[in-house]
C-alpha cells in the first residue's frame, strides 16, 4: 500500500494543463475591503439597477409609436394572403395558359420509339424536372396504365405522368371556348377508367382459369399459369396504382369502395380462384369500409355469407350433421358412425374436456388449417372484425 502511494506521489504531471479552475481576481475588488461592515456582516453582493431584462429599455420605449408595429403586422398579413392566393382566382381573363406546344407531344404510331425511350427514362432515375419538358399525351387513358405496367414504372412516378396528362386535358378544355362543355372532374374520369380496367383484366384471367380460347384462354398450353400471364401483371399494377391514387385523394373514394363491393357481390362462391386473388385488395381497404355505414353493412353481409358457404362445405360440419341426423337408430346410425370414422376431425375435442368441438368451430378450425382456404377465411373474418370495432352501427338492423 505504501509503495503504491509513493508511486502516485512521484508520477509526472501532464505536459499540457488546462485553464485554471478559479475565477480571475481583481486587485480592487470589493470582497477584499475589510471595512467594519464587511467584518461584522460579511460581503453582500448588491443587485444591478435593472430589475428585469427589459428594464433598461423602458426609457427608450417611452416615446415609441405602437401603431407602427400594428401597421407592419397588417402589411405582413396582406402580403401573405397575396402570395397564398392563385392569380387565376382574381382575374380569370388573365390566366397564363400552359405552353402545350413546347411541353407536350401527342403519341402516334410513328413515335413509338420515342415513347419507349421516354418510359425507360421514367422507369429509371432521371429527374422528373427533366422529363416534364417533353411529356407524351395519350388519346386513351387505358393506354397510359398499360405502358406503365409494361415498363414497370414505380407507382409514384406513374401517378406523376397521370397528373401531367390530366393537366393537359384541363388546359385543352379551357382553350376550347367555342364548345360549351361542362368541365368533368378528372378524378371521376380516372376512377371509371381504373374500374373498367380491373374488370377487363379479371375477365381475361377468368377465361384463362376456365380455358376458354374465345376469351383469351390457353387450353392448349397447360404449362402456362394465369399467375405468370400479362393480364395478371397488369391487374396487380392497376390495383397498386389505384390504391396509391386513392390514398392521395385523386379518385372518387365512394366509387372505389363500391366497385370492390360489386366484385364481392357478383362472386357466386368463395372457392373461385379470382375471389382468392381479391383478398389482398380487401385487406388494403379494410380500414376504409367502416367510413361508410351503407358499404360497411353490405360488405359485412357478403363476408358473412361467404364464410357460411365455406363452413357448410367442410367435412367437419357435414360429418357432424349426418351423424346427428341418423342417431335415432338403424341404418342412419351406421351411416353416421362410418362418416365420423372417416372424418379428419373425429378426435377434435374442447381443450381440457372429452366433449367434441361444436360443428361450426370444428369447421372453422378445418378451414384455418387448409392451405387454400386459410387466407380467405382469415381475410373475411378480419373485414368483419374491423367493421364491428370501427363501425358497429353497420351491424345494427332495425325494422321500424
């Protein structure tokens, strides 16, 4: 211990010392004045004359004109309102028209190489400010979505091109003053266009699933799967861009939700392959259905109807019903025993007891364990649960 203390005492000091941890002293400071008062009472530090931060400026502000501050503030508000107001609102006759000849060019059959080059640049990382100098304009809105899907354009950049085409259409309506037409909302037009595209692509996929050559099916090519077809790719991209525009408020939301509801209503059985492809779309709009009581009520009814159909078709429910119906004796009892023996859920019981599961619960467990129907039953249940939590009024039926 003593050796350690000696080593500590004999260690070298640091070559560079920091600033001293003391305040610099003043040779004439009042603390060193040993007057009778300081000896008896100690040194008392007197406060400064200014009682607060702005106390020293009271004399300067005594003759200041307060109306000058208020006038400057009013000028700021007027300038702010002027900057935030569009010039076209004040005077409609002095609008600055868009330079259509320099910024836009119409797409024709002869300009197909230019169109392909433009979409390749749009799919890359070329700035939109550069692409905005020459924007292609299509005669049909459906062609825009098809080109976007073909070149795999990112959804955000694809919506930008849609906005540019909508701006061109609006400018053309303003310039054609000779024809008195009612201005159509671009959101309504694009909602109708995307809705028709989805329906057409679903019809093409349905033809491929059924193998109808007149509708575009491929019965002679068993290796060709509908999921790897161009129609499936276009459908996926159309749904992606529809959801993006829906979130941005560029579409008629009521019409979008109604179109999804119509597809669910027109589906006869939930076993159809196209209905299974609709499940991701239902999950995307799951939080949007409760915002409309009428749509939420119809959607909840359709989901419950589809779940009921799936439950009634399960082996667990059918075997339980056949066993219960023939329990009075004779051949009915033997048929019931044989069906229960072949049923995969014959040993399913309530946890902790020897009682068998209720038929509906056993059917739901079978659907949950089924690889094909699992996503359907979980999605439909999620939609109903969301409606129950977010919009319980939709499930209240009154007969007044």
